[in-house]
């Protein structure tokens, strides 16, 4: 089970112990997406699949106000 280690301030991302990136509910799609891109690149895990997943999940998190749980990116890195 992954446990969150470092939190990126102001909506957006959590980076957990497994190296998975999580997107939290955010007010703007662009903010979540750009933070996802930044973290993925820093972690050296950037890929087309990860980019698409980040964009899709960022959009989901913005358009679903009730989504407060972390959205995990496990699938993008398997």
C-alpha cells in the first residue's frame, strides 16, 4: 500500500512512497495538468501514456466537485 510522503502545495499533486503521482480535486484543469507534468518529468517517469492519463484525471478531478479522494496514476506506470 502506498503512503503519501510529500505534498505539493495548493491543489494538485501528491507523490507517494511508491513513486505514484496522485491528483487531488483542483479548481483549474490547467493547474492540475501542469503540476502533473512537472512532477512526472522530475521523477523521470514521463511518457505519452502518463501525459494522457494526467490530462484525463485532471479533467475528472475538476469537473467532479465531490471527488476528494486521491486519483492514482498506478496504471500509467505499469
